[in-house]
């Protein structure tokens, strides 16, 4: 099984996953250049692997939560490529990437994934990890870090709100973690093989709150003229 995976929920990343293993990967931590760099990066990944879009079995995209503009870039690209190549498109919550990474790093029991939501808030979800892997318990939500449960956490929210969040004790610093397309592709492989359940979702953006950009009152139906 060969999948192309894309995520632009925090930074941007892309990966080719063959039978659950990364074949080619790319990422950038820049948050303002998704539209310029993501499509060329996907093109390079395919060329480096010596495959074309027609060789893929499907496309996977992280649906967020994430900032409006950046998240739209990855989703729009994934939809366009899947449509052009005639391939199925699946969505996965981007926070699941960090849950998988935490499980692989040896976390056990209940924990949080928290990423930067700006406006002095975090996007977060609660997971549990055991011998069967990591599973979502509740979320995702957006809230102030001080309102989250007192559980060990991973994700960039730690770096921003160290006074409110407790870092999971792992062999590496989880406060620099951001979602990556490679892990989403690995999760998708397991889901498509019937080994994981409840992972896939519709490939639609998971914003969790209203956009700052609003239609002016005079342009709304029934608005002032």
C-alpha cells in the first residue's frame, strides 16, 4: 500500500508511506509559506521515490485543528491531487500524530496533546496509551492551557505555557513536537488494513472556532446598506 500524506496544521509536512513505513519525508516549521512550498515538496517526494500519482493507493490529509490559512492550504492541495489522480482521500486529526509519537516514545496511561492555537489558547485532546497503542478519549478542544486536566502533556503548547502544563517524562523534549504527515500516513495504513478503528474522518478542516475574517455587516443577507 502506497499513500501520500499531507499535513499543514502546524508548519507543513508531507510523506510517502509504503506499507506503513516512511519512504520519503519532508517538513518545514515555517508557518507563513505553506502555499509556496507544499506543492513543490510533494512533487519532489514523488520524483525522489520514482513514483507518480497514479501509483498511489490513496491520499491522507491532517484535518487539524490548526490556524485557518495554513490548514486550508494542505486540505486544498490534498483534495486537488486526489481528484486529479482519481484516488480516495481520507482525513485524520492532526493531534493523533503526536499521540502516536508519544506512544512510540514509551508514554503510558492518560496524557494530553497540546498545540499552539494562538490567542493565548491551545488545541488539545486527551488520549490513553497502553499495550494496544494510543486511543483518543475526548477532544479535540480549544481552551486556555490553565483549564486543561492535570495530566502529562506533549506538544508545542508546553513550550508556550510551561507554567500551566506538565511535560510528559520521555527520553526527548516533547515541547518541540508538532504534527507530522509521516505519522498520519502510518495511522492511515493501520486503519485501512483494519488494524485501527476510529482514526479516519472526513477530509474537512477542523477549526474549532470562528475565523477572525468576517463578512462585513452590509454584505450579509438583510444587512445594512
